C-alpha cells in the first residue's frame, strides 16, 4: 500500500533508510525541524539546518522516488534561549516560500515552562502573519497531558487561527479526545517504548474514527523505527479493517491536511 | 468502528498470547525490582505503578486513558495568569 509518513526526521537517518521506505510503499515524507541532540549556538546554525531541509533532503529523498516536504522552527527544547529563538523566528521567512516548505513546526512545549510558552506564542504570531500551516509537538511522558492542555489553551485563545490547518502531534489516549473535539488534526506517533504502539493507534482509530487522524514514525536519531507506519497498516489488516479505511489514515488524510499549504505540490505516483 | 463481526471472544483469542506475555513482563519486572540490593529510594513511582495495576482491575472502559492520567502531571487552567504569559 502506498503511504505518506507525515512526521519523520530524515536528516538523522541514512540513505539506506530512504531506500527501505520506498520499498515499503512510502511515497512522501514531511520533516519538521527539531532538536539535533544538542543546543545550536547561533542563528547561522539554524540557517544551515534549514538549507539542508529545503535543498539536500528533497534531493536525497528523490533518489528513491520519495517526495520530501518540511516545516521550520526552533524546537521547544531550545526555547529557553529566548533571544536566540527570536533571531530564528525573524529568519524563518527567508525560507517559507521555498518549494516543499509546508509551514511552521514542530513548535510546542517540552517541560511546559514560561519561556517555552512565550516562544510558542511568537511562532503562532509568525504563522498567522505568513498564513502558514502549523505542526505541533506535544511533550513527553508525564508532561504530555499538562502541556497539551496548555497548547490547546493558547491555540483556542487566538481567534485568527484556522484549526483545520493545525496538526497537534504525538497524541495518546489521554490527549486525543480534546485535540479532535476542538477541531484540530491529531497525529499518533509510533515509537518502540514511549508514545504509541501500532495496536494502540489502531484502537484510537476504532474509538474516534479516521477523520483528522494521522499516524507517523517520527523516526529520528533516538530509538525509533522509520518503517513504523507499515507496522500500523499490518495491525489494522490483522483486525480485518478494510483497505479503504487504512488508506484513508495513511495516505488520504495526510494529503488532505498538507493540501492546505501553498507549497504542497504532490505528484501522484504511477 | 470496532469490527462488528469480531466478538469479544474473538478479540480475546487474538490477544491472549500478547497480553499473557505483557502481564508476565510486568510481574518479572516487579520481581527484578524486589531483588535489588538496596531499598527503593523512590517509593512514589512504585505507588503510581500500584495505582495503575489497581486501575486494570476496575471494570469500565478507557483503562489506558485512566492510567495515562495517573502517570501525568496535573493541569491547572489558571496557568496563563500564574506564568503571566
């Protein structure tokens, strides 16, 4: 089955992974900007990173027939440095018109601090000003519920934000309902230990329906599995779900969400 | 959306080995902690685990959601005033 991985950090993966993804049916990926495992020291470090995301990664993906899209921001882990965050936010518009840039992301919270909330709100301001779509990271483990509620408060507190153009990612059983009920898209991340398993993601599709739900691998430099979306496809098949339902979640839903971005020019694979 | 043609018995039969293995992992993990050389410094985590196990035994839907909330920090809707954001 052809599918799209709507959240994967390919800069951290090998070219062999692109080949494996292509063999598994992946036709497109979207790659949000994220934390490199260390705090970058200057705005120039981010400029180089955004060059890589918008120039080299689409080329590398293209070697295997995969379409590459991206999102730009400074990650919540680096938001404690508010002055650097502001420099990066000021620089992002240089890249927003490039092909394949879908919007601002993955912005969000990490430890749910005041500085993180301040930088999140300033990213929202940029997204509103540039009419960009938004992809949101929700915190890990014990911080997820509190952080997700805080994020929803900030989003809902700004009437300029079109909820149908916002994806709130890494939802789990305790956060998926409020995200969907408030009209946002919700992403389920399939990880080996934290976040969701393929079976728990299938449970949430059964409980809430497929509308505005996405699944992704969030493959990165840590423990993660870039072919996790095919694992979800298999979990759904084992339960007897139709190919049409599975395809809606792993292919049509990401297309529908991304199609709201002016820079999303998708070529249907033959 | 749960497949109407899958009865609870069929779901159980599909899940039995998987659930059995996971229950044994939990039991073996708790035994491993008990065998540790020093007494636990962090009793709170074990208390939370106990609450999660008790949640499994209570009837009703959404056990996963209830356990997730048990593992979560509290949310206060006054956070914006408190943080002055």
